């Protein structure tokens, strides 16, 4: 409530400061057009709405039949005989539309704030605010996600800290957005969690001038969870700014992000609790274990990932075009990123589940004591870039990357710990990057190549993307890539108070990935996607626990596949519409082939099938003042040897002993949109007590029980 009050107060302040040039009549027009422009019309449906808008007596009346017509009719507004001029970066307009509230990603790709209510928005109303189709959430919000599909072309090729399993919710450089708004804008995201707690994401953005934007945001999470030792806490504080001078020759993007993700670690439920979880009602005729707090877990520990990042990216256009002196075809740029990132694993008392500890007293006798294992990474990256628009030959760019990494382990225990001498790594690396963008015969071509100058911790990339619009309905996207990458620092060096998790290996071969993908989209018939990936020297963590000790102990080691892995997947998405009904189907097939090693161990395990179907009913009620969206979603994935989460490393580990899957998940939802406010109500996993308690997110880690959750997204255009 305190955060909401502060957000509203800041909005009032900036509104009074920024809108002095606007008359009352103009402001009323802004609110009216925003209401129309954000009207929720699902692009996938054929729903047509007739809306008559009169700005004033001297403005032409126009008719809107679809969301696309709203944008087509923008020019009609400018044709008003009597204009109230609002100056916005050399653009004269008598009103402000929602699409004038712009969002830019780290590459400068422009979108706009969309307050519509579609089924895609329903899929993204979650902790990550992304579609969960290929990932499987752990029981509590913020605990992490098990992967059911991969796209290795989107992985970072430079070495990272590791602890990937704990990284969900961590805002990377690529996740930060920059804003440009004609009037102050704020957004409030709220959703309930499990048992106790809430999830909130609040943002306020304002242009203090047409050239300078300031944005503040805070994302907070607290969820007690339904199982013992599963509480999560998270906070993300971020500040972004964007600046352009009057002729846009100089541009600046910068952000500061401070974040901490904390989770209690329970290691899943023990063997006896697995039996009670699956058979309590059937065999014992007793449902007391539906109170998940009665189930015994393997571990009582805590882990966290925290980091701070300072980012500045600036560019300047220095050479004007000879054809048009107002355009510039030569641009220089500089980018610097400084980031600190820590992974902490703590435990008040050791136990046998994670093996033997290395904590000794003064007499050399092993004792049970508090564990505080901290791994830190300090990194600095500088990019010096040059881009030249040659005209006929396209745009050519060159970049020099300078990377410095400092990775090390900190001992916070009072007792002495016997480690090997090496405790950290200091590396510097230089990388050359070149790119080429050109339109050829209607194909938009994007070519990129990069190579490190040093062999150690080296990487390389060759990537080619093509896209083309075929007629009015068909779009084609294709790509080829080859990459080599070094593993995360967890593979090179890891130090733990547990004896089984200590290693230093600097002889890893670089992982090699070849990929080809094609996507064909038809506005009426759907989308078809193919991808073939080949992996050489695949790096992974392997479960080496003896069969007799499964779910009693958990032993792992870093490994590298000795054979080539071929990974194929295809996905089909189709939207079918009839009257006010819509049926959205997504089906994905995957196949992994490789020659098994002498140990007969499968390093990459994925389900053959993943499906999701949503039946939705959408309609306007109360004279089009309220837009309702209700429906049911069915999800399913076939059985497979899912990765198991290891709390000490914060990584998911490949295993070949326990399968999960083959259980349906059914959700019921009822959503609504009132002006720029979207309301969400969902009964998640409604069939949990009907189809049997055999659902898991990871071996011995149950999936989420049935629960009712609600929330909202409130966009405020001032």
C-alpha cells in the first residue's frame, strides 16, 4: 500500500509539471483516445466493434471496426479544422495515442505500451511475465523452473557465474526496457502467491523533456509456499534513463539494477513422504497429507542470488549523408557494463543428504556447523563500435569487446576448511564482432560474426537471419548459426563446505552448437516452426548417486558428453475463431538422438510431446464498458527423465532414474478489462484431486496443487 501511494503521488506531481502546455480540452481528448486506442480486441478473433468518436463539433466522425482500424484512422485526427497543438519531438499532434508511449529494448527495437486483453496476456500474467509453455515451475513462486525445451542459440556465449537454476527472475541486461512517453505513465502489476504473501511490480515513467526519460520500477515477491522450508523472497529495483538530443545525433541509454532472489531449500520430499503424497487418500483413506506442511523434506537450507549492475550505452552520428544532409550514415558508440553477482548457500546444520562436510574444529575433528558458501563474480565489459550505412551495400558495423572477469570463493565459516590452493580465477578477453544488414529481393538479411582473440575462455559465433513478407498473410523467418562457447565458472572452479562439490578443471572443450530454424506464419492458418540443433561436447551436471541411495543422498559431478547430440523440435500454433469463441492450440514435438557413452547415460532429456489448448469466450458487456474473457486451458507433457535441482550449485542436474510427466493440468480463468485496468482470476490445476497425486516439477519435487489466484495490471496514462 505504501508503494501504491508513493506511485500515485509521483504521478500527480509529474502530471502537474509536464502538462502545463495542455489545455483542459486537449487533456480530455488524450484520455478519450487512450480509452479507444487500448480497446481490447483480440487480433486472433474476428470480433468487430462499431465505435463512433466525436472529438468536438468541428472534427470528422470516423468508424472503427477493428483494432487495426484504430491505427489507420490516426491521420484523420490530424485533419481537424481546429487544432490544439501539442509539441512532442518535432511532432505536432492534437491528441496523444497509446502507441506514442514507446518501449525500446537493449537493441533499440521499438514497441508500444499495449493495454489490451488477449489470450497472450493471459499466458504472460505470471512471475516472469513471459509464456511458460516450455518451462515447468517449481511448487512455490520464485523457486525456479525446470526446462522442457531448449533453444541453445539464445544462450550467452561468454562465461557466466552459474547457478542457472536460481537465476529465474533475475533481470539481465537484455530484459531491461527503456521508455519514451508524452505524459507520465505508470503501471501496477499485482498477483497473489501461495499460502501467504504477494507479488507486485510497480513502474513509473516520465519524460522531463521531450528528449529525456526517467523510469523507476520495483518488483517484490514474498511467498510462504505450501511445503516445509520453501519460502521465497525477491526484490528487483531498477532505474532507467534514455536521452536524445534535439536532432537525435547523440543517444544515451543507461540503467542501474539492484536485485536479490532468496529461497529456502528443502531438497524435495523424502521417500516416505513421496508415498504419502501419492497414496494418502487411496491407500490410507485419510487426506491429512493434503496439508503439505505435514510432509517431511530432505533439507533445511537457504540460497540466494544477488547482484548490482551499472550500464551505460551511448552513440553519436558523425558523418552526414551526401544525398540528404539531415541524415547521418556513420555512427560511433561506446558501451560499458559493470556487474557484481553473488551466489550464497547457507545451512545451519549439515546432514547426510548432501554428503560429508569439510568443517573441522581446532583438533581436526569434523563437526556440524553453520555453512556459508559464497561465490562471487565481478565483471566489466566495454564495447567500442562503429556502424556505417553504405546505402546500396547495406549497414556494416564493427565492435571491439573487452571483458574482465574476477571469480572467487569466500569462506565465511569460523571453523577451518581444508581447500586446495586455488580459490579464484581472473580472466581478461578480447572479442571482435562484425555485422551486416541488407534488404535483398524483399528479404531482410542480418549477418553477424564474432571471435575471441584468446583461446582460453574463448568463444565464436556465425549467425545468419532472413525474414520476408510473402503477400498479405504469410511471413517467413529463417536462420542459421554456429557457435562455440566456454562453460560457466561453476564448471571450472567450485568450492563447497561439502567434500563432494570441490573441483578445479581447466581442460574443458568448448561446447559447439550448430542450428537451423524456420518459422512460417499465416495470419489465418497459424504458425509452424522447425528447429534442428546439433551439439558437440555438450556440458552438463550429471547425477552420480548410487541406485540404492536415490532420494537419500544427492551426488553430482560436472561432465561433458562424448558424442554428438541431435535435437529436433517442431511446434504448431493455431487460432480458430467462431462468433465470440476462440480455440488456441499449441503442440510441440521433440526428439533427441545421440550415441550413448559407455556409461549408457543420457545427458539431454526432454519430453516427446508438449501440448496446450485454450477455449476462450470474449465479449463486451454493459454497453461496451466492460470486456470479459473466460475460458479453460488444458496442458500436458509426456513422461521423461526431468532434470533434478541441486541446491548447493543452484543448477539443474541430468538424471536417468526417475521419470515425471504424463499428467494433465487444467486451469479455469475469468478476466476482465475496464478502461486501462485488466483483472485476472484463475483456478489453477483444478483437476489436481481428480487425476491422482502423481504430478511433479522435478524428481521428488511436487508440482503445484489446485489453488485460486487473482491479480491485476493497471496502466495509468496521465
